[in-house]
C-alpha cells in the first residue's frame, strides 16, 4: 500500500503528464543526470512532511508535505541562455499545477513555497528551475494512508 506522500507525488506527475503533457520526459525522484536526448525534462519528488501540532491520539493528521518539481531545458541556440531555455517549461508547469491545486482531491491545496534557478553552459545552454510546493493533506492517525476529505475509509 502506498503512503499518502507517495500518492501526492503520483498525482503531481499525473497532472503534468495529462494530455497535452507539459513535457515528454517526466521522472520520479531521478538521481542520475538527465539523458542527453531529453531537451526538456521534469523531476518530481517529495522532500519533507510536517504534521500539524496538537493532533489528538488516533485522530486524522493534517500534513504539510514539501515537494519539488525540477524543470530542465537545453538549447543549442547560441542566442539563448539557460534561463531562456527553461522559461517556457517553468511557465507550463506553474500554470498546469495552478489549474489543479487540489490534484483531483488528493490534497486540500498545493501552494508555491519558492522558485530557484540555475544555468550552465555544457556544449549547449542548460537551464534548471526548481519549484517548491507545499501540499496540505490528511492521513489517518494510526497510519500514513489517505484520509479523504469528509470520509472515513
């Protein structure tokens, strides 16, 4: 059985991959370099989850789970910089997830906590943007499974 945290990551990936996908290459928690054939790529992973303070024993727990969505784009155009290469992908990811802020009911809300950018020159021009999200969701008090909004399952 998957934990609620794993389901949140799956829901973000599903939202980004829905037709039309924001990018062809969407990875889950990729640890190695992005393959050279991927001009654009996205990596989604969860980083940390903090429970709400003061939860009663056995009661559902509200969580704030920190996720990162990393966007990579390469350009061989000598007039582009890495930030220009990745900018359209950043806009697409941001807009898609803003349109689906509850991820189909998996979370109460998905909020942007920050955006980082880095660029490099590696035979082409590569841009990297990391969007950090905080997802609010709930689990049962005695396990890490979903607690659907308003339902006891």
